[in-house]
């Protein structure tokens, strides 16, 4: 058969290894001499094995501490920075960002009301969360209202509150309640939309007037950060929205990874064939009355956040004073509402980032890379140690599986050991398990409920090549093979502090697991006189 050009094109397209849809325009040089290995080990001890305190300059490998603010910006973004307008009031970037919000999220987000903003700019996501919940808390006098058992009267349900969201909800007198999907609770490895909300639980909460009056609004986190960015289906969004609208309860999104969520909808949800990412995003955002976003994720920016309020939506209807309260809050803590704590140039870079974030070829590569890394970790370990299905921005290593049979228990905090030893290899990951989510109560450790015990590798956007990530997977594989030799740690500072993993210091327990076991056995024999 004669091959036409189309045949050739098809044949090339079917090759398994495809080029990245971008190329490097500037690189950040990292040293990686052998001597540095010893230097890293020395500094590791100096910083008390705390990954947050370890100098980034000493990490030649993959810095997978977070996907937040770590994006490599595109050339048009760098160009936008140079065109920044640093006027104090109503700079060019402010108008450009507002135009882009409508372009990206749809006409519902147009600011027609000249008296109040619909886009409230903040320096990052949690500042927007703080703005919303502190204003709402004051309007409802939430802190003063408690139930008989002392718990807050008001409840903010979510498919999964991120930790800063939860902290802001709780700090302002509300209960943060997670209505995890049944698939999430069952740790279903094949669930296409494990990030969904349990709509049955939401129905139960809203159908009863006695509990409904305690719900000022409902939150959906898309993607759901739990498990590495598990997506929420459009069907789930629609169902949650229907319930909320039926009882006039505002629905808000935590939209940090909205584009990645749209990619999963396009990829996995029946009936979505032929619908583009941009179109899917607009459809998703028709169902909510407001959203907050850390633009350090799918804004592809290094800093920034905002809270968007739909002028005709239920949030404004139910809390008519909310926009004025937010404006006053912004003036007090962030600056004039037309820059909200950001430089004018950042606003332009964010607007440009929002345009890139919904590009199909970018998302194909980005989310594909997360999956390829996850598979590489399992392959390097020769075992199924990662949480499945892989989400959109991170791979989670299940510590209970990784350290099964080694004799290391929760009190040894082996996740901390794992991240510490990976720093010696030149890679940075983060424990999100019994240390980060556990706490000390009256001198006793209380683990997270339901149990989560992972180490997270969050992949920065447009930053690493697959080869870099394979090197990291290799180091994880080596630790898995040698897991019997991984020592536990003891906490030298911060065990009883809130958000303790950020500030704690640790040291390795002496010796390897084998010597620890021998010592324990020896002690046991001594006690029994054997
Ligand atoms: N919501 C979600 C779902 C997040 O993942 C984050 C941040 C925030 C809100 C807060 O935004 O950092 O700009 O204040 N997540 C980062 C992470 C820190 O590593 O997952 P922020």
C-alpha cells in the first residue's frame, strides 16, 4: 500500500515517546558534585531533618515539596512582567485580570455592578480563605454560637477541605466537615472521580431544616487535594449544585486546580467527547455562586490568589453585605482592591498564566507526567507502593505499604525518615501522614481520623523532565530495597505545636532497624531474666 502524508503523520503520532509541548528558554543551574552529598547530610542534621528548612540551593534533584508557586513561567508570562504597570490604583493588570477571569470562567463572572468588585484579589489562596471566612464569621457572629456539646453551631461541608481552608473555617468559628465520596473512603484504586462529594450525606444535611439552617454555604475542592488531586466529575458538581439551589444554599469552589479537573472530566466522563477544556471549565463554573483560587497552581503564577463572587448568585443573595465586608477587609490587610497585595506585573503574569493553563497539549503532558512518575516509583520499588488512581498534581507514597513488615511503627515516624534520606539523595518530598496530621493530646499521640499516612511528591508545572523524575523514583526504589535499614526518628522540638510538621525538629534514632530490634529483644530478655 502506498503511504500518503496522512498515513505518515498518523504513524508518527502513534510513537510511544512524544516530545514535550514546550522547550527550555532559560535554565536554573544546580550543582551536583559528589562532595555535596556529604554537605547535604551535614546540613540535614543542622536543620533537624525538617524539609521546609533545608536550603533549596542544595537540592540538585527534584524539589517536589509542592506544586504551589513553583511553576516555571512561560516566555509570554516573563514578557508580561516587563510590561507591568505599577500604578497604585486601577493599574493595567487589574483590568486585564478581570477580563481574563470572564474569558476563562464564563460570563457569570462579569463585573457589571459599579459599586462593588466581583474579583477580590489576594496575595495567595489562604488569604482569600481568611477574607471570606472572617467576614462571614463576623456577619453570622459564628464564634459566639456553639452547640450543647461545645462544637460550633455552623457547619461548612466540603468534599475535602484543604488544611488551610479547614484552619480558616475553624479559626472563624465554623465546623469544617468533610463529606468524602464512598470511593474515597473505600480507597477505591479504580474510581475515575474519587474526589467527588458524598451527595447522599449532603442531601441528609440539607433536607432537614434543623441542620440546613446551620449550613451557610457548601464547598467543593476541585481537584480534591486529598490523594494527590483526585478529580470531581461534572455530574457530581451538577448534583451538588442542584441540592444547594433547591434549598438556596450558596455553593463555592476551591478552584486551585480547575484546569486539571476539567482535563479529567474531558478524559473520563461519559458524553464529554469532543468538548474542549476551555468549554468544560466554563460549564463547571456555571454551577457555583463564587470561588476562591490560589493562582499559584493553575494560575501558573509564583504568587497570587483571588475570591470571585457571582453578582447574581446565592452568596450575594444570602449575604448582601459580603462584598462590602470583603472590600473593607482587603483595604485593611492586602491593599487597595485593585491590586490586593500583588504587584501590577504579577496581575499580568497571572492573566497570561490562566490562558496557558487550559491548553490541551499542556495538560496532556502535565497530567501524563504525574502518572508516568507514579508508575516509575512503583517500578523502581518493584512493588505497589503508590496511591491509585494517580491524581492531577502529585503522587502519594503509602507509608503503611512502604514500611510494612519492617517493625517501624507510627511512633518512629518513618515518613520523616524517608523524606530526610531523600534529601541526602538530592530530592525533596513531604510527609503528609501521622506526623503532619496527627497531634499530641495530653502527652499522647493521636493519629488522623480517618487514617492517612503518606509521603507526597507534588510535581511543579513545566519544571522537570521525565528523566529528572526517574532519578527521584530511583532514589525512592533504593530506599525501598533497603527499608530494613531506615531508622526511625525522635522529635526534638514541636511535637505539641499546631501545624507541627512545618516547624518541628527531629533526629534519627541510633542505628538501623536491625540493631533496634536486637536492642529491644535484648532488653526483653533482660527483663524476663532469660
Ligand atoms: N486550597 C487548596 C486545595 C490548596 O491545595 C492550597 C494550597 C490552598 C487552598 C491554599 O493556597 O497556598 O496559595 O495559600 N496548597 C499547597 C499545597 C500549599 O502544597 O498543596 P495558598
